[in-house]
C-alpha cells in the first residue's frame, strides 16, 4: 500500500500562538533550528504559518521610506515591518493536509505552493503533526527487494493474473528493469504504467518483448 501522511509525519511539532511576540518567534526559530512554525489559536487550530521570511523585512527594510514600498507594490512587506505578533506576521490562510492523505498529494502541494512543510490537521483543523520535504522523500528509502517483491507478487501475479515466471524484474537503487513477454501489448503497457506508481520507484526501464499485432484483414463489402 502507498504511504500516507501519517506514516511519515512528525508528531513532535513546534508551534506558536497567534499572540506570540516577534522576539519570541525569532528566538524559538533559532533555538529549534527550523525556518517556520504553524500558528495556532487557543483551540489548537492552525490559522497560519510564520517563517524567517516573514520576520526578515523588519531587519532588511525598516529604514525604507513607506511611500517607496507602496510604489513598488510591496505593501505586504510594509505591514510586516510594523507587525509585532505572530497573528500580524503570519501567512494565511495556511496550506494544511490531513493524516490520511497520500504522500504523493503532500508532495504535489509542496511543489505547487512552493513550501517546505505542511501542518497536519485533524477533521476539526487542530494541529496533530507536520510533514516536511525530507519526510515526503523518505519513501525513496524503501529497499529494492521490497519493491521487487511488490511488482512480482502484487502487480504481475495479483493484479494482472500473469505468471511471474514469464518476467524478470530487477531493482537497483529504485530503478526497475522489467523483461519478459506479456500476453498482449495492452497488458505490457499497463504493467509498465502501474510499476511507475509503485512506492519507492525512481524510474522504470521497459525491456518487454511485445507480441506483434495481428494482421489487419478488412471485411469485404458486398
């Protein structure tokens, strides 16, 4: 089975309340050696994210004339210069994910939203964990032997009802090479496609010998 977020997430999460001060946030970011925190309300519901990038404008742009920032379309940076609490500094609404979501969905969210971590929330929006890019990439640490066994037993035999002896499946560093002769070209192409979605597979090398298509005999018209 494909991994879900709860399989790879960390439940040891550092978060800040919405009324946490600028100084407290900066101190905790440094102490915990992380680059961002979820921001939670009094019910532990995630309401935003605050990161080093949200704090940086105060140091970098504090002496900049406000009118210049407005003319450059950087009103967000101007508001961050004067912000003093997590609630003022945070990016909202937060991008979150549920514990039962597939890891692939978490990866897509991180890629599309260009973020490094996702707070994991329950059905009520309460913080229960966090998943990072390194957590998502951990699926590629799956042993080659385990990947080979899933392809041979679960796909070739279990899903496609083919004799595994007709195929040779080798896995090296997550790269799968499949040799053999499928009963039909359709079965072969479907097998290769399904193999690409097996957890931990980096790439698939198709070395199948596809059966020739039957000759085309148009029906005579009378």
